[in-house]
C-alpha cells in the first residue's frame, strides 16, 4: 500500500526530502502484523525521538517566555503534550486519514485511536527532526501545539484534576475521595484500567487509562464535570 502524502505536506507547508521517513511516522505496529512484507518499519522509534523533541521545544518556550515557578510550568507542559491535546491536534490536521493500521485498529475510533493519533504526532516530529532539523520542528510545534497554551490556561486544563477534585470534595461535602479499580484488561505491557472515584459509598464517575494513575486522573476529571465543580 502506498499513501500519497502530498496534500498533507501542502497543508503543513512542509515537503519531506525522505518520503520513507514520513510514511514510517504513520505506520502503526498493527499494520505490520497483518502485512509482514511491508517495506517500512513501524513508527515507535520515531515516536520515542519525537517525544523528546516536543518536550524540549515546549520546555524551552516556557522557560524563555514565562517567569512562573517550575511546578506551574511543569503542569502547563504536561497539559500541552498529553494524549488528549495531541490527538485533537492530530485529528484537526487530518492525520487520521493517513494512518496505516490493521483492520481491527482501523475500526476502533475510541480511546485506542486517541492514543494512536497522539503517538503519531510524536512520530511525525521525530521524522521531521531527522529530515529537516530542530528549527523546523520548533516552527511546527509553535504553529500547531504551543498555540493551544492560552486556551489551556484560560480553561484551567493544566490543573491536576485529582488534587482539585479532592480540594473541592473536602470543601463542599467534607469527604476525602477514594479510588477503586472497576476492571482491567490486556497483557502486562499494554494494560487498560477503569477506575471509579467515590465519595463515601457514592461512585461519582469512572475514568479509563493505560495506568491506574491515568485512570484515576480521568475519573477525577469526569467527577468534576459530574458534580459541576470545574
């Protein structure tokens, strides 16, 4: 299978010198499981590289443009580079139309697709770094990712939902929230968890994640919405 990336390159105002790198950035491991003779490798090594490039560019931007405490800027950075933010940006850029996935993964448009899109944008950055260097990555990240920071700060999306839910629960109902794993599935290297957040015996909300901590954070976020405590 050969994908024509010319429309995406035009949209991003970026033409790759090495088209194979660009194709690899969109190749998910599951596609190779179904197509073992495919000429490209999967994108996980590029994702590893792109994750580091993204974190450095965002950290550099925050350090140079803000004089806030380290802890605050760490939360801002986390909100900018988390799966929710990155998958939304990837979807807006049309990355989903270029993914090479197995038939099973292609049918899943839920949480799993969100993670795949977020990982793909990191893999794309890894490919862009190898193809055109750090400065080109800075331009892309500034134009498509860092631009989300004002919205994140305005909406309070950088807040640690778990800490904030506990603060609000103690203030509103004088109860400290507790968390319980409702279910988990998958192999040890790729487990998923659903966690419930409770106020005494009342389960306020559930959250899903690839770790217990991530699921607890999602449950707290959903709990804030359920209680209208945002």
